[in-house]
């Protein structure tokens, strides 16, 4: 079957053409072509809809054309006529590569571009929902454009619009195809990414392990120590944390993420050796400070490092895996306490940190640097391009350059000071304080971090064995049960975050912990059985894990714009560690002086948290697909419709690489020239030799781009 092309007279069958366009069984591909094969109509150059440009063409294969507005705009179900100005819709979007050269983005590339810009370079537990919402919003947006183009083409050929059923069918298939392609990154793991995940996961495992390792052997390590000596050794872990968090931000920005991982590994190794071969409590205290420093460093570095390596649709998953590594570390320390928390074997408990660090050192030669960090220092970095090629499994140069453009554009979009190379934490923090609305959000995030730690959760992880003494027959068994259910509760929290509002989860969490605290006081006073105290401690931990545990971190990624997330995370981490230190140091004294009422201060904090959440905390999960869609429309409007107004300051802001006025005018001139050629029937679609006239036209626009006088 052949059809009538511009400037030619070829037999044409309307029904065949209509059926070819609506062949949704093959995902919109007219002859059963898959997404990686060239399409017949692409070779003809007459129409390229969203569903037909999933493959990634080279620039020589890309064609674009002018589609004028018709009455079909009014028939679209989602107000698509309001998205694109009349007569300005293109099937391809103009973009700028890292080196300043012009390029085009297919719908899939454009979707990944938006994901890069809208999702922060941070791997956070529970971020998957936001990733899916943005993916669906873009897919629906692009599917609407595809449906509009298909309807316009059919109308121009048959003088009939598509029916509502045909429009819905095409939109549904286009949307599903785009979602499938955009989420492909989430199921593809390359070897460099797996090595980085292993290293990061082991670091977070050590954070969790060393959080709880001092819980069980308190009565066998250097017997005769005072309460102050032991509580100081436990709490100094949280003293090193804030110092490590502060140092991490400066070091990883100046030395690189890979060097930061090396520092973390050696700090864990040195601290573990000192703790394993300690001569007295002073050595253990010093070792705990060093390990705490490494833990604080890791808490800042790991989310950034994995977030910069992972594609946008995988960042939430990797953040979830590292969170599981942390809670599994807590559980493993409780399990190993059964055979090794004895007077002669306690050093084996501490040696686990050394063994895990050695495994990390063996993996270190295979660890890669963050390409975002390299591109931030030099956009032309060949090393960054080589890493991206291995990290994403790419083969062709133009694929690598498109990925580089995603990194550079997103870095610029997430820069607080307009400098895409680097935004210091100090500049970003000041920018947040100067904005009244952002300042309120920052206060909310910091209050939640305070509430998380002052709720007393680490009093359980640090001292549960001491707390259970006299209440149950086997305090160690009780501690292990709590640790195991902590892992299970983390998984339950992941499921709940998919469907439940953040404020609701925090209210349930704080409310459940408040009631559990009151019940624990009742158990200690003798109003309830002492065995019931184990149940209420478990309930206390489980309620923590479904809300106050993960939400204060997740809410930062959801509440702030992407450019503020890293700074907000860093400040929150430092405050979290400081409050952690207060709880670790003070709880033994609370238990000593308040006795049965030792959980009353925690209950008071939880009650204040409930009041704060009800009165002040905004909801962050409720970003609807429609709101995301509107945001995507705003950010892509200049990419899908090249504006003739050269004074429009936002013309290139959506792509992250600003184009100067001369470039924009040159590209507009090129587009207009091609449109005129299409109308005259002289446009070269790729299957005829370039005529001297076309060469003259090409020379003409190149002359104008170079800024030389025209003919």
C-alpha cells in the first residue's frame, strides 16, 4: 500500500491508511514493527507520532514538521488544545547537548529528561511512588499529543475525525507503551551499579550493626565499668555522627564520591580494629566515636552516591534496599549476641565491622566515580562519558551524549544559585531561609527529625537488654525479637507508603508509640504483667517503623524542590545525629532516676508531635497526577513549541541548558525554512539526493547561524 505524499500523486486508500494509523494491537506500529525497528512512515517523513518514535534515531534520521491547529483541538477529552499554542506543535523537541550543539529528543528521551529534572539525585526509602506518579503523568501527556497528531493526520487524509473509542484506544496503548519504556531502567542493573550498591549497602549495614552492637554485651565487656562509662561509650557513637555528616558534605564535593566511599571504608576498618583489640573502656569509647563519624559520613554519602549513579526510576528502590541493609544490621547484631555476648567472646562481636570493611576494600577497585560529579567539574569529561557508557550499558556515541545532556540539564535545574557546576550547601541553605514558604517547610522537616529521635526509639536499640532485665526471663531473646520485627515492620511501612498519606502515617505512628509508652509505664508500675512489656516494646518499634522512622526522610524528598533536597537532607542528618546523642547519653540516667516513669518524657514528645502534625505539617503524598501533568506541561511547553518571541526568558529554561538569542533565532529560521519546503513539496525526506537548491538553503541558514550577513 502506498499513499499520497506531498508534491506527488500516488494511489491512496483512505480506509487502509486509517487502519494503519490505528493498529493498536502492535502498539501503534502499522506492520507489526517493534520499538527498535525503523518505521515505514518515518522513512516517508510524513508523520511521526509518539508511539512511532520510541526508538532512538540519529540526527540524520530525525524529521520534524509543522502541524497546524484544527477544530479537533476542541474535541480532545483532556483540554489538549490549551497545552500547545496554535500552529506551533512539533513532533520532536529541540534541545541542546552539553557541548552546545543542537539535538532532538524523542518522547522517551524527553520523558527521561523530565524524570532527571523532577526527581532529586538522592536515593531515598519510599521514593518509588513519586517516580511512578511522574512517569504516569508524562506518559498521559505524551499520549494526548500522539492522539491529537493521529487525529489531525486522519482528518487531513479522510476529512473525518477519529471516534471517541478510537481516541481512547490509541491513547491507552500509547500511554502503556511509554510507561513500559520509561520504567525499563528500573529493572536493568549493570555490573558497575551492582558493585556500587553492594558497597553502599555494606556501609549502611555497618551503621545499623554498630547502632545495636553495644546493646547485649554491656555486662561482659570490661566488667566493673560505671554507668557513666558505658553510657558515654554508647552515646559517643552519636557524637561522631554529626561531625561525619558535616565532613561528608565538604569532602565528597571536593574529592569526589568514590574518594568519600574510600574514607568511609577505612574509618570503619580503623574503628573496628581499635574496638576489637581495645585495652579498656577509653579505647572502646574512642573507637565508637570513629565508627560514629564513619556512620554519619555514610548516612550523607550513600543516598547521594547511589542517587547520582542510578537512573531516576531506580533511586527509590536503591534507597529502600539501603534502609533494609541498616535494619538487617541491627537484627544481625542481636542474633550474633547469642553465641558471642560472653566474657571470652565479645571481641568477635566487634570484629564483624573489620570483616565487612575488608570485603568493601576488595570491591573498591571496581567502584566507579559519580558521572554527575565529574560533569559538574568539566562538561567535556571523557571519563564521565566512559563511566556513563558502562553504567547504562550504552553502545553508541549519540546515546551517551543524550545521557550526558540529561545529567547536565538536571544539575542545572537543581542548582540553587544558577550555577550548574556546583551549588554549595551554604548557598542553598541561605536560599531556603530567605524564602518564607521554603523556610516553613524546612522547619517542619527539622521538627520531624527531632521528634524521630526524642521519641526514644534509640533508647530501645541501645539499651533494650538492660530495660528487659527483671521484666522477662531472657532479655537477649526479647531484644532479638524486637530486632526481627523491626525488619518486618520496615517492609510493612513500604507497602503502607504506597497508598497512605504521610500525615496519616505519622499520626498513626506517633499515636501508637504514645499509647505504647503509657502501657510500658503501666507495666513497670505493676498494673499490667511484666511479660506484656515485651509486647508493648514490639508495638512501640513497629509503630515507629511505619511512620516516624521513614517518613521524616521521605518527606524531605517530597516536600522540597529537587534543588533543595540535598541541602535539606544534610541539615536534617546533622540534627538527627545530635538528638540521637542526647537520647543515648541521657536514657540510663532517666531509667536510674525516674524508674518506672522513664518513658514519660518520650510520651510527652510524642504527644507534642501529634499536635504539631495536625496543626502545621502539610501533606506531601497528595500531589495528584493532574498537578504533575500541569507541571510537565509548563516545563515542556517551550520544548514542544518553539516560541517566536525571542525575549521570552523561559524559552530554554526547561531543558536546563540556556540558549542565547542568536541560537534561538537561528533554529527558528531553520524550522521556518523546512516548513516552507514542506508546503512547496520540495522538502527532502531522506530518499532523494540533496539538490543544489537545498544545499543553497542549507548554506543560507548556516551563514545566518554564524552571524554573517545573509544574501
